[in-house]
C-alpha cells in the first residue's frame, strides 16, 4: 500500500511503523518441531471435538452389541452339591479300611485329588448321560424345560423330531396321519420319544438327539469339581440352561459316583476274601496233616526218656524249626505268586495276582508291594480305555503304551519275587545247617523223639499261620459286607443361581467400553491423518515462509463484543490487548505492512480451505489491529451464506454487501461505522439466491476499486475456498489472500488443494496464519513466546 493514502492520524510515512510493545516470538526453531509432547486433557478434548463422529459411531455400535448380547443371551444356571471323602468303612468296622495305600511307585498321592480326577472323568460323565436321556436332547424353537422326559434307545446315536402344537397335543409329521399326542404323554418314533409337559408358546419346534459322546463332552465341559482348601470336602457344580436340569444332573453325579466308589471298594474286598479262602484251605490241610502225623507217632511210642533230658536243646531246635517253617511258608507264597505271574503274561489273571499280593506275608515286602501297585495301576488304566462299547482298540497308542508298561512292570515283579525266593533260600539254609548241627550233638536221641519234636513245632507254626489267615479272612468278609464307600454326600444340590452379570451391568460395561474404544479410535484417526499441527507443516503446504501463529485466547470478553461463539471470544484485540493473541495479530499486521507486496495490498481476502478454521475471528481482529495502527480500515463480510460479522460488531446485517452489489443501496448506506476508531464494517446484507453469480457480476471489480480508494485497507471475510466458489472469485479480484488454517484440524492435502484452486484463478496468497485455539502447537512440540515481557509493566530494566 502507498503512504499517500494514509489519513492525517497516521504516523509520519517517513518514519518506520512502530513495532508492538512487547517482543514477539511466534514459535521455537523448526529444528525442534519434530518433538511431540505427550497428550493432555485439553488436547484430547480438542481431538474429540474434531472426531466426535467416529467416537459416537464406535461407542454406539459397541453399546448396541452389548445390549443385544445382554438381552438376547440364553440364561445359564448353576447348581452345587457337596460331597466328602472319608473312611466310613473303618468307622463302622475298626481295622477295616476302604482307603487305598497312598504310596504309589514311591510318590505321595493325594486321595482327595484322585477322587476329583475320577469324578471329572468321561467314565462318570458317560454313566450320568446314560441314566439321564435329557442330556442328549437339544431343542430349537422351545425351551429345554418344555421337554419333561425323554426315552432313547442305547443304539440310537442321532435323530430329529419335528413337531407342531395344537390345543389337543403334539403332532409329529414323521408319524404320518397319527392323532395328536396329548401333553404329558411320550411321542415320537421308535428309538426316540419325548414328553411335552404342556403346550408351548411356539407353534412348531424341533427336538434333536445328539450323539452320546457329544453329550458326555458337554457334561465334562459344564462340570466343575473343586476341593475346599485344607478339608476333605469337595464342591460339585454343574451349569445348564434349564435350572431343573442343572440341579438334577448335579445330584445324579454325586449319587452315581457314590455308587461307583462303593462298588469299587467292595470288588477289591471280594477279591481279597476269595484269595484268603484259598490260603485258609491250604493252611487247614497242612495243619491237619501235621496233627495226624504227630498223633500217629505218639500212638507208636507213648513216651521218650530223652525228651526230658534234652528239653532245652529240643526247645532250641524247635525254635529253629518254627522259624524255618515261617520262612518256608513265605517261600511257598512267593513261589505261588511267581507261578501265577509266569502262567498269566500281560495280567490275564489279574484278580488272582492281586489276591496273592494282598496276603500279609507279601505286604511286608515294600519293593514287591510298590511294583505290584504300579502293575495294578497300569492294568486299571488299560481296562478303562479298552472296556465298554466305545473302548479303544489294542492298537491305540495309549493302550499299546500301557501294555508295554504292564509287561515291563510284570517282568520287574517276577524278578523281585525271584529275588525274594533267593533271599528266603539263603535264610533257610543256615537254619537247616544249625538244626542239623544241633541234632548231631545228640546221637542218643532216638529217631522217634526227634520226629516228635519236629512235628510239635510244625503243628504250632501252622496253627499260628491258620489263626492269622482266619483273622484276615473274617476282616475281608466284613469289609465285603459293608455297603458304604469312601464318598459321603454332605449336601444335595439346592437352589440354582444364575451365571454371569445382569443385563444392566453388561450394558453399562458396553457403554464404558464403547466410549473408551471410541476415544482411542478418534485419537488414532487424528494422528493417522496428515493434519497441519506446526508452523513447518503449513509452510510446506503453502510454500510460505514463517507463517504467523495465533495462540489460544484466555482473556476477558469486552462489554460491547458479540456473544461467545464456538467457545472463544471473537475480538481478542479488545478483550486482552496485552495478551499473546493480540500480539500475534500485531505481528501478522506488521508482516503484511512490511511485505514485498505491501504497496499493492489494499484489498486483503481472508479465507480458509474448509469451514470452522477461524477465518472470521482472524479477519475481525486483523482489521482492529490495522485500525489501532491509525489506518482507515473497512471490514467486509463477504460470506453472504453464513454472515457473522454483523453480530460481532452489533450492527444490522442489511443493508450490506448484497444490497450494494445489487444497486439497491449506495456505499454510504451499506457501510456502518463501528465503535472502534478508524474501523468501518460492510456487513453481508440479505442472503441472495446465488452469491457466486452476484460476486461474479461485472460491477464487482468497480465496487472493490472504489472501496480501495476510500480506505487504506479493505479486509474481506469470505466463505471457505473448497466450500463455495465465492472465495476464488473475490480472491482473483483482491490484491492478496491470507489463508487461515486451524492447527490439528485441516489436512495438508486439503490446504494444498485450496491453495492450488486460488492459484488457478490468479489469486495471490501473500501470507498464512496458523490458528491454534486448542493449544495444538505447544502440545506437538512447538512453543510461542508472547507472554511476560509487556505484562511486566517496566518492573525490570531493558
């Protein structure tokens, strides 16, 4: 602009224009622009305002999904029964125990955990499924509780019943033209019958029979067996969609398991009793033979004189004989076990072997007992895998592995028994030698006397052996007769309880999760988009060096200012004349005054690429800054679509620009003097039907030229470049264009597209301003230094 147009109130044109009263530094050096400060609440709030759409979409979708899940999910109920592991058999009959030896292969075994594993096994679950056909039923169209009973043939794996419901009963189409089956009566077809207790609300339904193994898997999946800490009490919990089914299955589980456990203990006692019966018969036969031989000898010779003389020696010999008889009896027991093992490879005669191992004579040998327990354990595992209609084949890897383990363990047991026999032989040999030595010391002892002494000792040893076996046999009979096991039912399954959270809590969680994810999505989108956040970004987009930054405003609103719009005070130059925002506008004014094109910069168009960038606020404050410099300034509201400047300066909208361009008013009627010295306002006027055609009329250049002659500076506020053609038309007729970009909102490509559009019509972009109402620059690594110097009021020397 030329100085000849400066009014008398303007400073001497020969003097330099005074700089603002405080030192102004817009941002820190570009070298520091890449540093990114952490997020704070103010920045997050600004981002969420810009990305409110994605945030609300994500929050709404997740909330609706949570609500749909909460109100459409099928309810699931849980029922718990309580059992206890205790030795009830030992309580009923002292000395008789039903608890197995806790040592297995040298490793300590917890009987309670073993019980838990057995109760959770597929074998127990299969027994429950076989006794509860309802577990194999799945309904579609009606709740499972509508089926009060089901009958399934053992050989039926899959089946489906289609039915419709009438007032008289259920109709099964597969049964042909059969009459309706009354409610409460079984209906279906051979192999699969169901009973519908009452008429359901649905008109039709389907009842499906699933395979047994699938039902067993479902029972195992919904079963939870947990022992209580530091007790022998176990909680058995089952979950199901039908509360009655959940309670009945939990009770059925503990009842069947109690029966299974009792039968297992009784089977063990029965095997022990059978073995002891055989041992007792052999012992009785041996005792009778010894007594018969002794009676026959005594009948031949009534008395022996040598017996009294050598009673002491005879007692010694008799003690040796008794010890030898015990060892010999043990040796026979070992030999019997060895014969059984060698005669039944692979555990074919398992019960006989277990019976022999239960003998007190072998129970004292811990090595043999441990190996035997291992053998029994492996055989039980193999029997569990191979037994039943769905047992595994011998070629199954697990069965083959157990078979190999059984063979190797039985071989170890055979070797251990042979070693035991060798040890007994080694112990018997010295006894025989000593007995023979003692006998040779008495040549005078007759043959009959020695035989009598031997027979007496034999009878005594066999009598003790017979008494021990008879006592063990009586215990085995009592143990077999006891109809209890190790499992005691403490509590039957009582009232059921629903599983999961209530719907209102799920919906509340969905709202919280939706808002959280929505915020994260908004932040993610904001940082993924190449928005302009710093001075360097805008300089690169517009090829304009060192754009001016307008910092956020936190001052007071003047008495005559317009109401607050968009959360900011419009006239910052008046609200806080010494604040950082006012200094930024002065810096922008100074840059434009001293720019290379200042001689021709009489009409300045202020625009932006898109809406809500702050162009109207900047245009108003820049006009005030020019007026405070002493220039005659005309502020034109060129945004006839969304006029706002008449509200800022509290004047009427019409007459205005549209009135002036249409010829319905002269400049003196359309231009309003504001309350700010040297500042006039040309409002937008009445909104025309097509603002772009009005601005493109042939009279517009003449109007702008007239206004440029009457005022030192004409600042024109226009619509966004990419929103309407108005900005491009006015920009081509103006001396210069000032682009306003809001930090953190506008994308680089959008700003560049607006710049190219202005360039295509011949408009000259003379500067750029980076509007920062949200403090985006400071939080993106930049800084502005508009504070502190002028506010010191001379408290420090320069």
